[in-house]
């Protein structure tokens, strides 16, 4: 046994391109901040009466899966594999000024691409096949990096050897790199002015479910079900515009642009993440009223599928990574 600190735990992700559940090599070793992904066994309890008042007399394993999450700072290259796992389909444009633009859109089926999740520390080296992203959160908050948390479910892990984690030099995103725009339509976002926002939190939910058949404790598949996007925004309270939007049921399209203009790619390009939300429903407006504090307002939102845009949300990532 080797005693270790959490910093020595390493996590990798690889896209399963051969077949779902067929382990793939780790395409990225993720620079994580926290890791809480573990094997789990579900038990069924034998509660048969045996002439005593004791509630149970046995328990048997009926299913084994891997489940949990890891989180970190959004980097310009490795974050693309999480967007691929989240939205399901992507394309890469031709190289321009030494950079590629990757476009991620929601795949309209219930078997989004699966991944192999690697976990390596001083005591174990394991890989978990058929890892499906269940939830992805992105948080941009003042005076911090842009951070993410990614939750996965997978088949149970198996021991593996010979993996040498290698980390890619990347550019990071700070909250100071972020701007937020609102408009009536996605088409109008390009000419809209930025809104002064103090924090924005975005959550993608895929509602994955493990499917199991008789004869095995392993799931036969893990599928994504209803897809949704939600979040909240914090701003200074200076008028009632957003309160009125929420009260009237007004919908607004939103463009989140995170561009690291401190890191030049080529001659005039920068690492950039953009997230476009079709007109979303605004709700639950509120304001803080601390006696000696600056008054803030908060607003929650829910994404809506738009027939006009054929999407609820889409994302682009600009970097020097050739493919995912």
C-alpha cells in the first residue's frame, strides 16, 4: 500500500471509435482539480423471514458500474473532448492562421459516443469502458479561472498497465476572458452589445441510464435520454430590465464568448470557446438586499429547442488541436 495525496491521482479520457465498450487509449490526460469517480456495486437484500426479528439475512451483487465526476480548469485543447462527450457530434474546419475551429452540436439520438475513462494512482491503474457523460457544468465567476465539472457513468473498471500519462501544454481561460451577450434571436447576437455580468453558470444534463439484461451484473449499454441545458446569471442591480423579462416570460438568445487574448495563436488568432443558446426562458429573478452590500440580481434560465436554429445550444472551440 502506498499513501498518497489527491494530486497524484491522474485521469485520462479516450474516445471509443471501434465499438461501444471497446477500450480506447487515452487521448487526453486531464489536468484535474478534483476527482470523485469510483466503482459501485448494487446489492439486493434477502429479507426473508427466518423466525427471528432480524430484518435481513443476506445480500447479493446485482450490478456493477463506475460512477462519479472530476473537475478542473477549462483549457483550450482538452476541453474539446468533454464537449464531444456532452453534445455528441462535431466537425473541424480547415486550418487558418495555425488554428482549427471545432464546432460541436447536439447529436439527435440516444447513443452518443462512448469513452474510456482511465484512473491511475500509486495503488491502482484501471480503465472504465463505455463511459458516458451524464452532466457537464461550466462556471465563470469573478476573480477565478473558468471551471468545469464532468459527471460520468461507465461499465465497471478493470486493471490495466503500461499507461504513461502525458499532459499537453494548453492555454487556460479566465473569467476575465469572458463576455456575455443577449438578443432576441441567435442571428442578432453578432451585433448585440455585451452585458455586464459578474458570474454565469451553465449545466448540460443528459440523464444517462444504464441498461442491463438477465445473466450479467454488467450493463449492456449506457444511453443518454432527454437533453437539457439550464443555468443562472449574476449581475449588478441597476434597472428592472431582466426582472421584467422574467415576469413577462420573455425569451432571449445568449452568446457566451471566452477568448484568451493573452495567448496569441499564429498572427491574429486566440484560443476561444463560444457557447450559443437559442432563445431561452428566463425565470426566478431575485436580488440581494444586504444592508451594507452592493445590491445584486440573479436570474435563472432554461434552454429551449428552436425550430429556427434547429438547436438548443451549440459550441465552438478554437485552438491548435487538429482533431478529436
